[in-house]
């Protein structure tokens, strides 16, 4: 099945990109709190091409989840536009599947019924949807746990159930908000491999939000780096590493080079974030 | 094997505790620490069971009180849960009436029984309505609380999958709120049963409450306590049924 020759990933074309399936165009999100207004996302613009794996990285609190919710159609931006296949979105788009940062399995459904949920909603017959769900459960390595309830699973397994549930709906565009954040490093790497493998077989356009540099470099074709407060586009880094990839790529020199490059960008942001947090803590006491 | 034993353990400990307390009471009464004309010895109460069952038509009375309880419970669920949903959906309504409903939950409604007598007559209907009115408020409040406490992210999962409002309610909000709604139903049922038996006692009508009234007036203390045991049995049955229903509606705790 898999092609043994290394396929070079297409280099980005500069201006007009007809093949982009998702565009984020000048998105601005401002939250009005009781006594202040917070700009969570400040004029973010980028696009995602068909079949591409793109990561958005930035320090905690920089507006990643806000951006995720805007692209998913759950938050209406203050200004700007998100388009899917050229159409501006209003509300959740059927082509987009979301995996949330927070634990989001339904505790009253078994693993299999959780995964079959999107199909059930669409009115797929019980037999067909359970069969399909079984396949996806196997894909994320949870065979044998179909009848378990989320409370009987570990955090990492539950996260896999959430991913499987979204995969079962076969979204053309997969959005994931730090799906591995709660996991230990080993599980994270293995699950990352798994997701990449699935993404390659399904040729799924994927946008991953993360704060892990290694994760971003390991998985992505391009990495969108965000700045801290307000969340602005700092840089887009092309990751020109061979495909198919596994976590083994992490030992290569090129990998280290990319990590160092992105860390260089993020270090300023992260330290600025920490300084700001400390200053506001100092101001309060 | 060990699992089934663990399942029975709480019930066994519970029964043993109860028996132990009765034994202590029995001893205290026999030793003269407690006046036997205020609290009859448990052994007398047990001995009087057969008598009141045959002579006082317990099966019939038991059924009457249980059916009144069931009627009130069904009404409470049918009105209380939709009312909670209505308050959840309409912010204005919630702000406007939530504190009234809370006040209703705390009011000694049984004092309004003459009004019910006038409206419904001296009938089972009066008793069912009294039970319903006194138990509906906690169900409405707890339904509202449960729906409001549904985790944001679960609602977002539904939204991202473009669920219709009806699907969102049936597949996400309701199951998420079931545990809290059942807390409300338990509370509501307790209030309803207290008021049902209390009203039977007050208006001297129908089921176990009336029997307790009669036996007390005859100074049949052992019989009175035995009749109270049947009231307890009614509520135990209701609680078991509720527990079953909850586990059926909301597996995977
Ligand atoms: N509903 C809201 N109302 C007001 N402010 C908000 C709201 N949601 C987010 N914010 C603010 O917007 C900023 C960005 O939040 P967001 O959750 O998008 O960050 P994040 O990058 O996802 O962080 P993390 O990596 O910790 O998940 C934060 O400063 C947060 O306080
Ligand atoms: Mg976030």
C-alpha cells in the first residue's frame, strides 16, 4: 500500500492558492468582559491546502482555542471571514470535524456508542453505524473496549474515543485542539503517529492546535506560529521533512533544526507571556 | 463471586444496623429507660403486623396510598421536568420566576389543604394534587440546575455536529442532566409522600394515613407503628423504582 519512495511535499506557492480548502481571512476576536475588552485573536490570516497537515502553535492563552472555535463555526468573529471551499461559513460547517481540548466523551454512552454518535445523528441504520464505529475504534487502538463506559477508561483512552468519534463522521477537514495535551510523552508520540497514519490514509486535511513544538514539527507540513497577547500570526514555517513520517524522525538533524527555529520564535513570546503574568500578579498584591 | 458478595454487603450491613437499633430499643424499653406507652417495644410491633394486615385491610390501603403516590409522581415528572426545561430555555422567565419556585419548594403547602378540599372534594384527587403541588418545585429547580450545569464542551460537540434543538435536548442535555433531575425527583417524591400520608391522616380518608389516625385514636400503639412501617415500605418501593429508572436512562456512571 504505502509508497516506499519519499515524496517531496509541495513547496508553498506564494500568492493565490486555488487549491486551498480552508482560508482564515483577517480574523479578529474581541471579548467584552465586565471592565475590559480582550483581543484574543488579532487579524489572523492563513490558508490550508487540500490534504495538508497544518499546526497552529503558540503559548498558553494566546488565543488558539478561540481561533479553533471560530474555524469550527462555534464563535462568530468580531470581524474577518473563514471560508471552506470558497464559501464563507456561518455556524458549524458539515465538512469540518472538531476534536476538543477538554474531555468531551459522553459519559452515558459506551465507547462504541460514543463513536457511532455522529452517524446516529445522521440517521445511519444501527447495524451500519456500529460496524463503521467498530472500524474506527480499531483504528485508534481501542479494540476490546467497545462496551466500556468512559469512566472505565484512562484519560488517554478517552481522548482516543473523542478522536474516533470525530473520525467516524468522516470530516473533510479535521480540526483538533490540543488533543494530546493531557497525555504523557510516550502515549503522545504513539498517538501522534497514529493520527498521522490515519490522516495519510484518509487524505484528510488536518489542522492541529498544539503548544508542543516537537509535536508540531513531527506531524505538520506547515506550522503557524502565533504571538502572545494579542494572538497574532508571527510566522509560518514550512516543514520540509520526508513523508511518510513516524516519531523516529525526531532523532534527525533537520528535525532539531526546525525545533530550534520555532523555539527561537516562541521563546520571546513565552517569556513575554510569563513576564506579563508575573507583573499582573504583582500589581494585584 | 466476590463481586456479587460486594453487591450484597451494603444491604446486609444496612439490615444488620437496623436490627441492631431495634434490639437496643427493645432492651432500653425492657430496662425501663424508655416508656413503653410512648414507644412500643419492636417485638410488639412485629407481633401486630399479622393482625393489622388481616383486620385493617392493609393490602387495599397500601395500594391506595401507593397509587396516590404514583399519580403524584407521574404528575410531578410530567410537569416539573418540562417546566425546568422552559426556565432553562427562556432566560427572562427564569429570572422572573426562579425565586418564586424556590419559595414554593419551601412553603408548608399542606396548610392549604382546605382549599384543595373545596376544589377537588374529599377524594383521592385532592390527595394526589396535594402531593403533586408539594413535590413539583424541587423537580423544576433541579431540572433547571442539571441542564444549566451541562458541560459546555458537550453542548459544543452537539453544535459542531449540527444537531437540531430537539436532538441537542434528547441526546446531550437531557442525559447530562439526568443525575441532577433524579435528585430532584427523590426530593419531590419525599415531599409528595409526606403530604399524601399527612393529608390522609388529616382528612381521615383512604389509605395508610387514615389507618394511622384510627389506630392512634384507639391507642393501638403497636398497630400504629406497624402501619407506619408500611408507609416506609411504600417509599422504599418508590426509591427502588427511581433508582432502576435512573440507571436505565443514564448508564455508565
Ligand atoms: N469567553 C471568553 N470571554 C472572555 N475572554 C475570553 C473568553 N475565551 C477566551 N478568552 C480570553 O482569550 C484569550 C485566549 O484564550 P484561548 O482559550 O483561546 O487560549 P489558548 O491559546 O487556547 O490557551 P491554552 O493553550 O491554555 O488552551 C485568553 O486571554 C482568555 O482569557
Ligand atoms: Mg486552548
